[in-house]
C-alpha cells in the first residue's frame, strides 16, 4: 500500500526531473572545472545525450541507478507496491537506453555512462572522466 494519496503521489512524481538533475550537475561541474567545454542535451542525437563534446566525438550520459536499473547496485531495487508497473517502466527505460547507445556507437560516438552511485568518490570519478575524454 502506498503511503501517499493518489494526488500526493502525482505531485511527488511530477517533481522528478529528466535533465539538469543533481548528479548531472555534479558531473558537469567536474568536467567544466577540468577545463573541458561541452554542449547539453543535443536534440539532433538519439536520446538527447546529457553531455556532448562534438570535436572529440564523446558523449557522457549520467544515469540514475533506480531509473535505469544499474545492475548490482543497492539503489536499483524495485518498489514493493505496483511491482509490475515499475518492472515494465524500468525495462522500457533500459531498452530505450540500449537502442540509443547502439545508434550513437554506430554513428562513431564514444559514450561513457556515469552512474549516480559513482558520485560517492569524486576523485575516482574525475580520473575516470579525464581518461575517457582524453582517450583517442
């Protein structure tokens, strides 16, 4: 049983953002602080990627562990209420992610996926980002 009324649940869910999320802002701040420049949510690319570095042909996607079912992550567990709904919703998210990733790779883009749980150690994340961005 949900602890909220239907109206309250709708209000809570309407505040969940798809872009400019806190994890995304943290990653953007790290990249900008390292001296790299980028474009945001380029509509001409499949899935409107979060961070696009056109000259380098690099894309960085910041994903929430719950919404994209990060395998092996404690934040990726399904809710007990309406389990069928959530399983379907998250499966569709994963399918869409795979389709977009395949299209980007086929077009010659290198894609790095940064998971929300990786933000716990910013030093490791920063070196991962630098290695990815500077790789040929």
